[in-house]
C-alpha cells in the first residue's frame, strides 16, 4: 500500500469514527462504541504508516480534510443538516485545499 492510499483509507476511517460517535450516545452504547474505537485505531495505524513516506504537514492536512469534508457530506445526506450556499462554499474550499496540497507535494 502506498502512503497516499493509506492517508485516504485513514481519512475514511476518520469519517467512520466520527459517524460512530453520533450513534454511540456518548460512548454508552457498546457496539457503536466498539466500532468507533476500532475505526479510531485503524485510522491512526494507517496514518502512522503513511507518515513513513509522506510529508507530515501535507499528509495530516489531507487526513483531517477527508474526515472533515466526509463528515460534512454525511451530515448533509444522512442527518439532513443544512446545505446552504455558505456551507457548500466552505466545503469546496476544504476540498480545494486538499487537492492543492496533494498536487504541490514533493512525493
């Protein structure tokens, strides 16, 4: 697995654990809490693997950007959170920043 694939997978697991927190009811429900903990471990393990070969700042920004953008999109789609123009512009800026960092990365 390449470092970039590991960052993408780590970001997807970050979305999963944020989603799990929503359903764990403050970590009081066992199965959602367990799934959240496993997603956190997977996200951190993949990110630590990615950092072996990728620049720290770029990898971290993309990891958190995937988590943030993905969580925003899930919130809009699954939880009917607002999709007003300002939120969509801000989401676009997060994604544009990640793309810009990736294309400007030396690796």
